């Protein structure tokens, strides 16, 4: 190893990434070095290995893969949270190298045959359940990776994998750049009439962080397409023209109609062609493997058995939800008319919905915000999981970080550390929107001991402004619990084999079970009392306000359900019905889906699909239905706590031992039945959503 590589922080053997040392110039050399070592290691491993065993084949491969993962996971994370041109270039170059290497390994027939020999040997029966699952999954994934292809088909499969990776990265970058390129600047807060003081203060702070043509901070106020800023305008701005302008900018991001802050075209970030090419390549690759469609290919690693089952599930939910959704819409239109708006448009929905919520329940999200300071919510959330799973969460003061806002915590059980995680809560420039959990380190048994899992937990909440701390809406509280549920799935695993440890190896349509499950505690009176307190007085959320919040829990739940089903059906049909001889443009198919299930018409200029990163730059292609599929599981799982006590220790331990600790070591239906004693029912989801009456 050269001196420069020896000093490369990405090649350090430290338990945590050296974020204060990592620079863009470190990335490509580290990735190239690790790939070269991986190739050489694999060649040595296969030479003369006539009777492969777990210890002679799988364990050493896992160790080598983990070295690469440990180096690249912080790079991938930095690209999402502190994006820069230099970092992006190094990331893009590395992704191309990694995609090529991954495809090469997945198509290595000697390696496939070695796994096959292990699966057919006497040793296989002596392997643990988790180890058998690793071998079985590997054989499946070799086939899905094109190992059985020959000649031109094999090369074409590899070329498609590379192109798909490039398109995914470009899609995400276009959304990020288009979001950051647009903002509105106002000299006076009068232009933002209706917005709460917290949002106006944030707009003032956003202006100070922008620069004019002479690189001086702007005076006045700035609103952006970052979600906290955008949502505040859509919910509260009295100026309908401003709402329409914000809405148009948001739903045309990364399209030919997109604009920059100065009003010029942002068509350079148009994702339309990328969507068409991505769909074409996915379909072609699925057909190379013998699948009729990419939707069918997607289900090869999921709980659902067939496209027909998924579509039937979505249509059943739509049928059961539609009556309530239509009632929600009729009520909103009548209310808007009474308020003087008789032509309700898409940019009016959030505004009048919030006013209607206020009228019906005498409560608004903004009214709740002062009672949910981020610090109090975090403390309350930690208390919930401590009581459920007998764990302690301890903050760590000194650690290498990528931004001053980031916190770091360690998780202990019975006095012994079992995991740790980074928490990055606030929106900022050059940070990808949304909220997510990603793994930094995976739990695995190494030659030197147990490697503990480490997670990245990322959100985009409104940051502190001056002396005012970050204050969360209850919707944001729910988001935080959701991502922490994912984190617990990764961190509380008891599996020591990397490929099925934590969230690894979990069927994609079951991976949302722990996250949506934990959301339920956000609605429990006992929990809300502990995680709320006025940021100035410490006064707990008043009982009257709490009762109103709970009464409003399922406000417009029918509309919300149909909107998610719209996204799910669009995604799944897009991949299930693709015809390479006559491809239907995504926008046309989305319009068709909307005619089928949408209860609120969308304007013709809406280009939602161009920013749908979940399916074009994430892992949800032909899998967005997973949110609803897993919500059935999570609602039914929580119903066990409703029956036995929301903090019943035995129930909590049973969930942890049956679901969280098992990772991907067994099929999710087996694990669910192990916890619940039966297969899941759709009824608890409909009940919790207020779409059917409480079960008798």
C-alpha cells in the first residue's frame, strides 16, 4: 500500500468513519484500491476450493465486502447531506466503478458454482438458519444478477446495470439541483401574511444565508422549495398567487417547465428523458432474466407473490377507502366555498384543509409546534423505546462529524453497548430532502470480535432560529419516530451474519414494518405527555389541546390513503404494463391512474413523476406499494399492544425477539406469525385510519 493510501481515512480500521478527515480526493483512490483487492481476494479464494465451506468461502467474502461497505457508506452519506461539486464528481465516478464490480461478481459462474456446491453439501444442513438464508439468498441473487446469461446477453445485462446506476444518480442530482435553484425573495414580511412567526423567522434566516450578485447576504425574507419552507407557504400563506407560484415551482421541478430563481428555464435538470430510458432499461433487463416485466422481477425478492396479488391488494384498499375520501373532498370543497373560494385548486388544498381542521377541531399543526421542541421529543422517543425494549440511549459529546448540528448516541442493553447512531435533524442547503435511515456499520462477527451496528438517521426539520429552538409539528414528530423505527431494526438485530443482519436481506415490502409500527406511540396520551412541553414555559400540552389533536387524528384520512394508493398504482403499473414497442409516457399513465383513483384533480402542468425519487433514484421501483403492504403488518402488530397494554414488557420483548432481532434471517411472514400467532389482517389498518368502525 502506498503512503497516500496508508493515510487515506476511508481505509482506516477505526470503528467509526473519520468524517473530519474525509475529503473528495480520498474517495476514488480508496474505492479503486478496495475493488482491486476484492478481485485478487476472490481469485485466491476460488483457486483450488473444491469443497467450499462457510469458513472457506462465505465468511472471507463477507469480510472483504464489509471493508468496501465501511469505506463507501460514509461517502454515500456525505453525498446526500453535504453535497458539493467535488464530492459529487468523486461519488459518481465511484458509483460507476462499484456498479461494474458488483455486476462482475454477480455474474461470476465460478463463485456461483461454489455457493451451489456449498448448498448441496453435507455442511449446509449444519449451518445456522441465518447462514442458510445467506446461501439461499446468494443463489437467488446470482440468478437475478445474470449469472446464467451468456455472450451478448451477459454483456448487455452488465451494460444495462451500469446505465441504470448512472441514470439513478443523475435523477437524484437533478432533483437536488432544481430544488436548490429556485427561491423567492421578499423585502417585507407583508408578502408572507398568514405564515406563523416561526416560519417568517425561518424565511428571514434563509435570506441571511443567501447571497446577492456581490456575494453579500440578502436582506428581507426568502422562501425555498425545501419542504419545511414550502409546506409553511402552502398551509398558511393568505396570498393565493404566492401559493400557486410555489406549487408550480415545486411540481415542475426537474421538468422542462421548471424555473430558476431569476425566472429563467431550469430545463437543464429535466428528468423526463431519464425516466423513459430507465423504464426501457429495467424492462429489457427483466426480460433478459426471463421475467415478463420489471414488476415481476421486483417481486422475486418481496413478500408478495405476483403482480396480480399486489394490484388486487391496492384496488381492495382503494375500494374500501374511496367513500371516505369522496366525503373528505366534498366537505373541503363546501368549506372552501363558504370561505369565498368556489374554484378549489391544487395549491389551495393544504391551505383550506388546515383552516377546516382548525374549524372542526379547533387545532392546527402550528398551534402544536411550540409544545414539541425537538429536544423534548427526542427525549420522549428514547423513553418509549427504553420501556418497550429495555435499552438505554446515551449521548456522546466528542465524535467526528460532517456538520455542527449532528449528534451521536450509543445504545446499551443490560449495561453493554449494542449499537450507535448519528442524528442529523435539520434542513439546509446542499442536503437532500426527505427523511431516511441508512446503515453506516452492520453487525457482524469478525475475527477480532463483534462489530456493532451503526446507523445514520437523517431528517429535514426546521432548524433553530436565533434563541428559538427547533420546534416540530406533530407530523414531523411522526416522521422522527418512523425513521427511528428503521434504525431500531438495523441496530437491535441479534444476527451476526452481515447479509441478513439488521435490515439486510429483509423483503422490501416488509422493511417498513418496524418504522410504521413505532409511529403508533406518537398518538398515545401517555407518550405525548412525556415528549411535549412548551419551549418557553415547560408547560405540558394542555389536556384540551391533546384531546383535540387525537380527535383530529384521522382528519382527511380517506384523501391521504387515496393519494398514497395513486403513487403505488402509478409505480406498479408503470413497471408491470411497460410495452417496449409502444411505451406509454409516464405522465400519460399517471393521468390514467388519477382518473381511476384520484379524488382531487391535479393540474395538467403537474410533473410529480419527475421528482419521484423513491422509484427513480431509490429502492422502491415497482415497490412503492410496500408502504401500504407493510402498514397492514404494522397496524396489526400494534393491535397486539392495544390488546395487551401499549407498554406491556412481554409484548415488547416478543416483538423485539420475533421481528427486530431477526433481521432478514427468516421470511417476514414467518416472523410476523411468530409474533402475532396468525397471518396479518387488513382490518386493523382500516380501523386505525378511521375508514371502518372500531371492531366489536
